[in-house]
C-alpha cells in the first residue's frame, strides 16, 4: 500500500495503516537527513507551493522537506502574481498544472478549493489549509508528534483548546484521531467558539469526546493539551475577548499548580495564549512539533511521488 | 545558426529559420522532459528573473523551463528589494549582472528598458514584456502553438481581438507573423483601442492586414481567433466600456452560431472577455498555449546558453 | 584556523588573519567560478536567508554565492509570512532553525537581534544588517575591495562620508579597519549626522581618525572616498537637508577639480549623493565593489560550512 499519485485533501484521506507507515518513514528520513544532509529520492522532481495566503511554517517546512529529499521547489507567490489582474484561482491552478509539476501544495482562503480543482489538475495535490476547513498535513505532524512523544495514540486523552469553531487545525486533528482506538477528546472553549456540529457529526461514534468550558476542569486527566489561538475578530464584544484572555492563557505558573502536566502542543504561531515562560518546561513540545513537520511532510511527499 | 549569447528584445529578433528551429527543438524538449523529468543541459547555469512588475505565467514558465533544463533560477523580486530606497532600475541591472548570471529575463513597466540596458549588461537578456511595447517570447509561444495546432503558419488568417492599442501581445504577434508567407491579420477592435500606426508601419508590405469592427464580421474566415483583454482604464467613459462588453465577449453560445469555429487562443489571464464555457470546445487552445510556453522558452534558453 | 561553525555578528568577529585568508580565498573562488560556473563545495547544504527587511544586493549576492558554491537557498520572506499573524521574530527563528539549515543569514530592523537569538539557534548565523548597528559582511566586501584595488590596507587614508550616525556600514567598516596598521579614517559629515561616540569608543587607540566637515577639505589626501546616502528623514528641517545636497553630492565636475582622485566606493543603492556621471572615471569602483560581495560572501560561507 502506498499513497503514490493520491491527492491529500482531508485528514480522513489517511487510514490508520497509512499513518503508521508514514510515521515510521518520517523517523527513518530523520535519521538519513541527519546523517547525509540532503538525500536523492526526489532528484529531478519539482514541487510547486501555490500559496494564496501567507504562511511561515507550512511553506518553509514543505520547501525544506522537498529540498532535503533532493527535489526542487518552485514558489507561486500570490503577492507578485497576475491575480492582481483579476484572474480566477481555478485558471491559475490549470496553468500551473500545465507546466507539469510532480506535486502541488495548495494554501487557500476558500474552503474546499482543493476539492474543486482536484479533477481539473493532473498533478497530485496536497491541501495545506483551505480557509477554516481543514489542514490535513498539520494533523499528520500533530499526531506524529504525539506518537513520538508518548509511544502510541490509542487510549490517549487529548484536550484541544482555543478557537475550535473557525480553526482548521482542531477539525483535522479530530478527524485523524478517529483512526485510533479509545481516544478521548476534550474540546476546551467558551460556547461562542466551541467546535462546530458539522465536525462532531463526522467523528460521532468513531471517537469519544466532550465539551469542556475551562482548562483547569480537565488538565490533570489529559495526556496532551493542544492549544490554538483565539482570534479577536471572532468576538462581537471586545470586552468579552479581554475577559477570555484571563481564562485561556496558559503560563508556567498556571501549569505548575497541577500534579500532572500533559505534553503541551501548539500549531504556532502563538500570540498571548501560550506564554514563552512555558518553553522551559520539559512538557513543552511545540517547537519539536514544528520540526516534526519537516519529516512528516518529507515522508508524505516521498510516498506521493512514489520514489 | 543559433541564438547563442544573443539578446532577445523584439519579436523581430527571430528570423524564420530561427523560429522553425526553435519550434522543432521545443517539440524535442517536450518529449525529453516527459520522458526523463529533468534534463541536464543547463547544469551549473544560473538564470535571473528580474521582474519589476507582477507576472504569473511568464515568470513561472521561465522558472519551470530553466529548472527542467537542469539549471538554477534566482528571482529578483521588486516587492522585497531596495528599490524601495529609490535606487534606479539601471543600477539594479548593473548589480545583478555583476553577479555573473548566465541569462537575465526582464519584465518592466518602462517601454524599451531592455534596449536601454542591453549594452550595460554583459549577460544575454530576454525581454519578458516592456510595458505596452513588446513581449517577444509570448509571440514565440503563440506562433509555436499555431504551428503545432495547424501544422503550418504560411497562408493562415489570424484575427487578433481586444485591446490592440495598449497590448504588447498583439504587437509582438504581428511582428512575428511577418516572418511567414501570405498570412492575413484581422485586427478586431473598436477604433478607440485599434492597433497603433507605429505597429502598422513596421509590418506594412510584410503581411496583409485589415481592421475589423466586430468579431462576427470575420469569424468564419479565420483559422485563429486570438483574444486579449479590454482594460477598463482605457476608456474615458464607463458606459462605453460596459457597452463593449456585449460586443467583445466570446462565449460558447456565440461561437456555436457559426459553421466554422477557428482555434481560440488567449495569452491569459482572462477576465470577462472569454467565458469559461468555451473551455469545453475542441477549438479552445489557450491552456495548451500556456503550457507551450514552457517548451518554447526552454528551447530559447537552451539556444541562448549554447548548451 | 577557520571560521567553521562560527556566528558572524560583528566586523570585530574577524581577526586580521581571518581577513587575509578570506580575501585570498575570495580571489581563488572568483577564478574557479569564472572557470567552471558552479562549484560543488556546498553540495547538499542549505542556507536560509531570513530577511525581515527589504534588500537587493545583500540577499542576491548571498543567494548567488551559495548557488555558485553548489548549495541550495531557501528564502524566508517576511512579506508573505505568518508574521502578519503577530508571531514574535524569536519564535520564527526557532522554527527556521528547527528545520535544520546549515547556515542562516539574518537581516533585521532591530539592533542586536542576531546577538539575541544566537544561543537559541543551533545553525551558524550571519548578521546581514541589524538596523543602524552593524553589517559585517558589507565591511568584508568593502575591505576586500580596498585590498584588491590598492594591494594593501595598512597605512591607507580612508574618507567615509554621508550618514555616519545612523548608517551601519560606516560603523562596521571602521571596526574592520582597526585590524590593519596605521590606517587613518576621516569622517566627513555635518555634525548632526557625524559618527556616534559609541563607535569612536570602540576604535579609539586602534586606528587614527578625525572628523571633517566637507569633502573638499580632505579629498586630495585620501586613498579611498567611501560615500553613503544621507537620508532625508534624519533632518528635522527640510531646508537644512536641501542645503546639504549642495555640499555632499559628488559628481564628475567636483572630482575633476582635484589633482589626485581617490578610488570612489559606495555600498549602494545610491540616490543623489553620487552622480551617475562619475561611473565613467577609472576611480569609480562601486559596481566592482558590489560584485566583490559575491566572492567575499562565498569565501565566508565556505569557511563557516567547513567545506
């Protein structure tokens, strides 16, 4: 089994056996890259990063992954492109595809944009974030991080906190966790930004979950606390937003109150919700998590290219 | 004969024998790239894309062309450069040239900018659009597309429609068509944006042409209908612009009225003047045309580098 | 001795023997690159250019240097990054470093930013300008240019003119000149933008210097006249700025008044302070200086990578 030539649009596009195979491959590539620097699996292959939205980690880690596999990367950067002239994004994708890239990584504001173009475009495509909808390779590196840090995923208790309603990361992570057994998800957020019913409908019966209002209600039970940003623009009332800062900011002092501290994850970038003081705790895994993105994505690219 | 080390500033820089040789080379490179992915003709060579204006197709296809030939590309992107500090574009070109690139591709707002710097700059330069003036490699891929689709260029009837006054594409295409025998050009546009007299002076006696007001007057005689955008800012009167939309928009329904439909080309990006419904017709060749840009430019780069 | 694995934060990070070794290596790499095009010293190595500010020469010449050494470059371009989301620059650097680049080149607005992150970041870092503070590789190519043009640096008289107070180039150049014997620096500027006392404190006793008000007072004594821009925003009074234009603009007519003309250098970009008419004088060395940046930086990268 392999993902050769497949599109990756959703976290559901990975079966459990795909994930286990990719995680082991990621570990192997890590060793080979540490050993040799740059490999030659993807020699002569070309990846396009078609980013219609700004990005740091995702774009850079895809670039590093492809370069370390020995391939080439061509960036399509919307800020210097003819989109200024009013071209449709679908035309742009057709043109990029016509140049014959071996794989295209797409970041878009529009939900389901990759789904819309997948049959138009011949190259395999990887959804690197379609608005508030999904971000499957973020979930891949998230679950890879949990697997590396805790040795397994089955049976774990995972708290996901922050902007669950509009964040694509919580959805994709939830979907991917359904591939494992006896996982329990705690959605930690005020009602106004709690996880959407569409997401819950997708995972119902495949994973246990419950909604929780505040992190202190559940933290000691958790194996993983996964923090995401709360975005000011989601709140009609600025005072409500300011009040929430008190409740949903995780700092060292807060964590030290508990006997058991779960591993702390964050897709980054962080703003105020995760204090830099936490960085020194052994449970802080978010920079390791970012780094894992390189290896998880390299594994995925290698499989999709079939090299 | 070859173009080794030559500057390409105008469509007139290609003789007929250059064009025929480049078209055959483009076909050969297409096969080799389809076969092997990345070639090694340009190993160790460096191209700079010096783009002082936004671009999608042109920049991407030059990048792909050079990468597929095995070379390297360094982008000089004006939006992140010191031009913000007020440096002259001529100084910028001198500095880029001093770094010793093997070829420089220039896109500029200023007409004749490449002509102005060609003797200052040691590397061969390719004009990738100098304001409303010329875009010779667009003409190269346009005529390559006609040659591939119709088997020859001699004797063809080519309608060029849209913004003929300010568009660089119609000028360069007209110039290149003079290299063939018995071609007839129909310039289809309202008088306010008809082809300029300077352009007609250059082609007089070398190609037959006539001005036409509306596409329906001539479409059944055409072998090729080449559509370009009408830009709103060209019209003093917005109502005039809105009225023209009715006359110069090509859609499937309009085309199906005619017994003979010519091949439809467009340099892209398109806005309203070419309806996406046309894409399904067998005569729609504009995405193929964009794709041909990769091979036509690869052939040109290979010759200029002398590899 | 070598700089393998070292950070380069200041011009003081180079000892005299480092400079002499790097200058000779730069000359050797120049010959090898002219001979072979692209070398293979840095095969499989990856450099990140982390530019938080716009740049032409510095970024391009680092890119060219790395590509010509056979390595790969990944650009981190702040204008298309998540910094828009409010991420701290320190987090950004940690994440970039986690992807395992072999060397990171940093350009920042914030003085001492590279010093702040050097212990957080594992990869060797090169300061490519930290606000008004330092720009050590600019000094490297400046002194390399003097060494090439005049055969030695000991005993020379160097005039540095323009915005000495806020310019990072004058500081780094002054620091590097302390590594040579009997150098005399003339700081040519109106008092309001004269060299800062902090800079003078660093060089006191290590190099002779004096402040001079106008270029004509000293030009005949100089071996080198190093010109930098005067920035309008430094002056509270726009009339004062306009008046200075008369005094601090160097053109051919001005230079031709003197029996002896020193070599003319400028870090570029230039605006009005150095007239293009000077370009034709044999003493004009600023484009050669820009070009030297490629070889000086290639030598530095090669040493830092230890290849």
